C-alpha cells in the first residue's frame, strides 16, 4: 500500500510513537516529541508519510523535516538530528517508495539524511558516517581497544583533580560552546540554535533520557557533555570545553568515566560524528567503528525559482555585512 502524506496536525501521535518504538531499528530522533523540539515554528515544521494497513493502523512511518527558505518549504535536516529512517517492524522494508513520494511532493531537498539508502536515480547521494561503540563487551575489552595515545591522555586526566558533576542546567555548556567553539563554525551559530537545544533538553529531562555532566577544576567549569539515551543507544548529543579543559583532557575523562560506568550493558554509544577528520579521529581513538548513513539532495526547481533563491541568498549576505 502506498504511503499517505499527512501534516503534523493530522497524525495520531500515540500511533506514531508506538510505530517508532516497535520498529526493527528504533531511533530517538524519530519520536514525535523529539521532532517537535528540533523543528519549531515558524521557520521549521515536519510532515510525514504513513503506511496504513487495512484496519488503519500505522505499519511504517517516515518524518519529513522542513525549513522555510526563500518563502517556500524545502526538505532540510534539522540540528541535533543527524539522520532519520523509515520506521517499521519490517527490517527489510525498501525506503525507495517513501523517498520517491517526498521528492514528488517537495521539489527541493537541501538535505535529507536516512539510515538506509534508497535506489532513486534522481537523487544526489553522499555516504556519511557516525562512530559507534558497543559497550556490552565490558570495560577491560573497551579500554584495550583505546589507542595508546587515548590511554595516555586518560591517565593524564586522571592525575589531575578534576571533579565530575551531574547537572540539569545547560547554560554552562552553552557558554563554553559560545566562547570556545562557535567562532570555528562557518557562518557562526544563531541564537535560535541554542534555543532549540534548551527546549530539547527540557523534553529529554521530562522523560528521564538526558545525562548532563560537567568537569570542574578549581571550582571552574571547563568542559561538559550532554547525552541522550533511548532504545539501547546513548547519543553524544552536545559537548564543549575551554582551552583548560582541552589541555587537561577533560572530555576524555568524561567519556571514559561514562563508558566505564555503562560497560557490560546492552548499549550502543553513538558519538554522533560531524564530518570533520580531527573529530572523527578523536572518536576512533576510543575504539569506535564507523556506521554509515546517507545524505540525499535533489533540485527540481525551475530556472526562475533557482535565480530567486540565489538572489535572496546574495541579498541576505550583503545585508549581514553592514
């Protein structure tokens, strides 16, 4: 049966979340409340494709993340959501009919990232990777898989008087990021991105899914990390460190202590890797392996529409200069 396109307001939220939870590959990013948090109005929204059985039950669902650009809604992957999926109990379900329906409905896909690769000739597809670590093997084996350099930096961090604390307050983490990381990102980081993270943390805390930890030295917060855990997967959602934190290997210590605490549990640790070699190398040094996903792009805009989009983008850049 072909999937049906529905607006967010038309969805049966409970049926949606049940379908995501019972999928062969459940994923935190697919739950309705998570999508609501990372796709806030007025400039973001999400719609969905839903496959129904003969009794009207949801058997497969696919979220469609949308962002308003140049006065139109385009498919665009949101922050804090590196990839999505077609969620179904059927592990071998072909995502191609769902993706084809999205491409047919929305003529421009800036980026849509999925766990599974569709076979559709009209798409530009890039393979991307996150890095994951299976914590079920136990800490001795996990530690043995660290690179020699990571084990050395772990020892250096343990010799310093770091104090690791749990918290529910994201502001020290956001301040660290603003002061020490935001300037390294092309185009900077808009205030709305921090607002999304704040709201997401509220939703995670409501459900007991968040772990927020800080590393302090001499009473000063020098590093922090936010984890989100659901469906047997702990996601390294956000982190930051000062220069003191970096030199003191505070994030190595935070990660190692968490890995040690959870070792032996049926849990996958997802580093949620950005496409940056130095960061990917840091995650691989913990023994993490690559896990692929697929970034999709398409453009069926007319020449005039493309010109209008380009002109507006140029104008906004000019305005920001003055």
